[in-house]
């Protein structure tokens, strides 16, 4: 049997295999058909080619074609976590688009397979939780963490794009030019100018406060930055909220458009009276004069007439408490769910942070330490209640925070420590 025929036999055996393959089974199969290490590498390269084509299809939202390519990739290299995770993402996206129950079931099954390969993978746990406990009408938008994976894997990233949180800090850290103290910002577009940009948004029950809306003009580029806060002024609980963004020139003509999740579906539920921070940065032309926000999707359910009092969460400080920082922490819901395929489980909670002081909170980083039944530390989880790129949290403001973590089954309790606050 020639080399090409040996490889083809191996590939056909892989494609026909119905049960999940382990490393031992894969090695035994390769040995059985007489495959050398070089032959295995050739098959893996073939799988990589399918993966790259699948990514390219995802770039252009060609989900059917992407799933076909990614299915081949995972069949040829079944222990490649990246291929499996990307295929899971593709099914999740197609379910969000067409709502076919088969895609939902396939996304859950693939996410569980991801957990078998990597039991500590939190993205898979969160996806399973979101799909199995799905609220009617809620759209699946993005599997947590996969955007970065796809970008790093070769997705095409356009220049005029919205970037969030950590990317904002990275993009602006070296670019931001400080205004001389006491000198007002210039209102004429030019090098080094900072211009406040008005925001237009009108939606009953939802208020968006632009606590920073600014155009920064540099020598060879201009960037628009928004630090916004969604205020729920309705009698509904908001699960997710998407906005279309129109960047307008002085004639009211859109020079660019984009969209963003002001409240993503993996965020905590925003109750009446709550606020939720979101941010973005956009490369734009210096002709920008106004920004118009249009609500495109909102997933909401009627809020109950009254809420049970949320139990307070005690916390300690890892440093001397700043005199101007005061806040209350409470738990609105906590769930601890066992996962039957592995010895893992996941902790899924929604907390609320209330600024009880007289000063704005610009940063609040917490740490939850999880302990088992023997009092031994299992793990630490950092929780960014107020990000460095978020709009400051004003006195009296209430922001919900979601905490979800893959954890061992013998989890018993947690403790919260303040790591950073200002």
C-alpha cells in the first residue's frame, strides 16, 4: 500500500469514527494503518487547511460553509482544541441567526467535548449555561473569548472597527496627548486637539449617559472614544441591548456606521434603576461632529413588583481603604451546578455593587477566593466591577456584576477581597 493510500485510509477511518477519540485511540489507529509521524503531520496540515478556510468563511458570515470546513478539520485532527472550539462557535452563531434547535444541541454537545479536552475551560461552561438556561427571545451573539481567538487566528479586522476595554487601553496608552493644565480643549480639528462630541439617543425607558464622548485628532489619525452608561428607567429587566452607531459630519451625513453590545447577553441582568457601563473606541475621520445611537435589539422581561432584599456580601481590603471609596456588595442570585461528564462544576452568580460614598469610583477590582469543604483554597478569581476604561461609578449608582467560574465539585464557600479601588 502506497503512502498516499495509507494516508487516505487513515483519513477515511477518522471520518467514519463516531465516538470521541482519545490520544491513545488515535495513536493505535495510526499504528494500525501503518502511518508514520510524517504522515500524521501531513494529515494535521490538511486539518489546518480546513480550519483556515473555515475561519475565512466565518469572516464573511458564511456559516454553512464554515461549519462544513470546520467539521472536516475536527474530524482529521480530533484532539485539536482550537478547531473544536471554533466549530462550537460557528454552531452557536448559526443558532443565534436561525434558531434551529439542532444547531443549539450541536453547540452544547461540542462545548461539552471541549470540556472533555480541557476541563478547566470557562468559555465552554459559560456557553453551556447560557444555552441550557436560555431565556425565550434572547439571541446568541458571541461565545465569550472566541472573538479574540478568531482574530488571532487570522480573521480580517477592518480599520474602522469598534474595540473594547483592554483594546482601548492598548490603543490609547501611547496615543493620548494630554491637554496643558488650565488650557481648554481646542474646537478646531487639528493635530493634538480634543473635541467633545454630542450624543443623540431617544428610547423610552432607556437612558444613555455619555460620560465621555470625545474626538482625539492626531498627526495621522483620529479616534472617537465613548464611555457610556445605560440607565434602566423602565419597569423591565434588560438582558441584552444592542446599538447601531452612526458617526455624522456637520451636514448630518453618516461618514461611518457600526454596532455594539451596550449590554451583552453574558452580562448580569440590568434591573430597573440599575446602570451598566460600556465603552468603545473608533478610528474615524476628523469631520466627525455628532454621534447618533439607534437601538437595534433589546431583550427584556417584565420586572417583578418587588425584589427580595439581596443578602450583603462581606469583604476585606488588601490595602488601606481609601477614605473616599465606599461601596456595598450584595448577591442577587447564586447557582452552583455540577457537570456530569467531568469532576468539575461551575459557580454562576449575579452580584450588585452600590456606590455608597460621596465620590465617584473610577476603578474597583475584587478577588473571590473559593474554598472546598476542607477549608482549602481551590482558586482565586479576579472580578473587575469597574474597569479602568469604564465610565466612573457615581454616588448612589448601582451596577450588577456577573461572576461565573468553572470550579471543583467540593466547593463550599467564597471570600471577597478588594484588590484595587480608586
